[in-house]
């Protein structure tokens, strides 16, 4: 197992890195000072060092200098919240493998770590000519433009597990989630991880297509087939041939179009409006909805046969309020994107601002978060975004009314609180105990007291 030494004096950030990298089967050792780190390097076998530039008793460059004197070549990646170019240049000259600025994007960091370890596992003779340096600019660009963030929360882990399972198959997938949760990003990630990844991904907003033009939009038309058809048009099905067709807000389709869509999916053929022949298509369908389609089926608003055709496998995208451990990762990504779009150089949010955002319940989910980050980047005149730039609904949010109080067993509803916590934790007793803010022994005693069996 590859051993990574993390040197970081921000305990919370260090723990986040430990969790993220530990879940990817790395053996993690942490140190909060340069002194601790040097002791670890002398006494343990380390394969890679990830260190902050600024440490309480020294700096990361000193660690780097020490590592380069060791017999074994150990890649060193430096992190900083200050993004100092001169430090980066100096680090490269001293032999650092790479340099990454905070807030760190885990997916970008993982790419750098994997590249560093690949470099380190080649024979030393072959390694010398290409001694450690920056990751190729293309990799950096691809990381910056990547829109899907896996996250490290339990809810994200379950989501990613489902994506990993279904992506390599040809099964139709129904992505369910509230507005703004990132359903299209999930669909695109399924496509990117599938055998169709080199072929088109066509996204269609079913609610934005006028009813009278829907058949033409989906299946195409021939020139002159109706008034306004001035040329041949390729429909979405044909455009997605060989790839993935993403149907967003599928519940908005008219009943008539549902019939046509079902036939196209069953026959794997489409006939453009005004055409005499059918066109064979090979597509995978991923659909998304923010409503309960099973209820729409019961009411007769959505065809049951189409529902089952689309719902070969379903994935629930959690609300942002259920993924609070991922909030800083999303903020980091949106901040980087906003800086690029607005040509700004904001380095991050103050800790007070971050705490306010972590306390907020984000009814608009990721879309709301992205808009807030972009707005504050635009307004900020300093390198750090302070709490006074956040909207009042965030800074004034208290949360008592929006969140179940699990903190103490303090009233006659103990049994109900326990059941709610177990439901919140999907039956995981250890997690339920954390939600209730009690130890496992106390929870087990309460389960016995109320005769709650799982």
C-alpha cells in the first residue's frame, strides 16, 4: 500500500485530506509541524510527501530540502493558501514534483499524486532526465474544466458507488433529485465513465421544447415537411447516435410525445418528420426528473411502460444540505471557475464566511451555491471574500426550524428521535449515534429500552 505523509497545521483540512486519500487505499500518516514530519521521515517508510508551505515551526521548503537528501527518491507536492509564484518557482528548482494552491481540489490533487507515483515507480536511471516538475499544462486545464466533483461525504460515496456500477453498462438510468442538485453533471459523469465516452453526449431540456416542435427536435425533419422547414434537420436521437441522450426533466413531456419516445426506444429507429424511411440509432438514455414519476404514473400523467423503460436503474442525487462535508470542495471548484470567467484572482473565503455557508441549508442546492460564489467573486475587492459580501439570507440563517434537533435526549420524544436518526443514517448505528451526539453504548441501551430491532 502506498504511504503518504501529509504535513498540514490546519487540523480540519488535514482530516479532510486523510479521509479523501484514505478512501482511495492510500496509507496516510499526518504531521502538524515540521518537527513531527522529520521524525516520521526518519522512522517510517514514506512514498510521497504532501506538505503545506507555511508551518508553525518552519516551512515546506525545508521539508523538501531534507527529502531530497534521502537515498530514496520521494515525490514532494507543496500546498499553500497564498499562491506565491516565487515560492512555486523556488520549489520546482529545489526538486518538488508539483505545487498546488489552496483551496485544493481533490480531483486535481489526486491526478498530481497519481502522476507523481507513476514517475517515482520507473527505474531511477530512466527517471533522472525527467526529474520532478510541473504537471503538463493540459492536465491542469482538463482539471480546471472538469465539472463533476465526487465529494467525500457518505451521501456522495453512495452516489459515486451507484455511478461506478451502472456507468459501464448500457442500462437506461433515471436520475432523481431536487432542482439544482447537479443531475446533468451526474448524467455526464455516467457517460464519461461508459464505453460510449468517445461518442456524443446530447443534453435535452424537455421542458423547453414547444409542443408543436417536439417531434422535429427529437427525430428531425425533411426540408419542406411543414411551414418553416427550410432545410433538413438532424434530431436529437440521430445526433446522439453511438453515444448518450440525456433527457432532463422528462416529466414535462406531453403524453403524445411519450408515445413516440417509447416507440423510438423500443425499435431503436426514428423517422424524421416528412421522411419515408426510418433511421437506425444506437443510443443510451439517461433521464432526469425532480418530481415523483411513480405518482405521475398513478395519476395517468406519465406512461407506465415508458417509466419502466427509462427506470432500469435509478440514482438519487442528494441535496447539498445532505452533503455538508463536500461544501468546501464545491466552493473551491466554483471559486476557480468564477476567477477564470471574471478574470479575477480571489484566493478564498474567510473562515467566518465559510462557517456561515456551512450553517446555511441551501434550498437552491449547487446552483444556488455556484451563483453565490460567482456573485461574491465579482463584488470582492480583496483576495479573501469576507462574510459581509454574503447575502443576508445566509448570514442571518439560524437553522432551528429547518433541521431536526438530534443533539440531546431531552424530551418525551426520545423514541421518535432515535427512529428518525436511524432513518437518516440508513440503519447505520454508528452514524446514528453521531447524529444523536451520544456514544454507541448509550444508543444500544436506548434501542434495548424501546425494543427497537433492526
